[in-house]
C-alpha cells in the first residue's frame, strides 16, 4: 500500500469511528431514558399497591358500617320479643297469684 491508499483508509476509519461514536452516544441517551421510565414504572407499581391496600381497608370499613344497622335492627327485635314474652309471663303470674 502506498501513502495515498493509507491516507484514504485512515480517513475512512476516522469517519466510521465518528459515526460509531455518534450511534453509541444515541444509544447511551436511549438507555438513560429507559432507566428513567423503569424507575417511574416502579413508582407507579408502588402507588398502585398502596391504593390497593387502602381500597381493601375502605371495603372492610364499609362492610362494618353496612352491618351495623342490621345489628341494631336485630337488637331492637330481640328487645321487643323479650318485652312481649316478659309481659305475657307477668300476666300469667298475676293470674296465678
């Protein structure tokens, strides 16, 4: 190879090197962006987990609240039955005495 051919090869090599450097820089930038997106996704995952836990707690609280009126009604019915039975027993005992 003569000097002119070597010069051409060196120039081609430098151009290829610049092109490769540019491509590597672009890939590095894309990799950084993907890492940022991954961190955001992990944050979203954690937020969804917390929302799910809060939702479960809220559902349990709502269930307790909806059961309370039923419990109160059952207690009222029980009290009415006890009063009625007591009255009947009282009248029966009065008739015997």
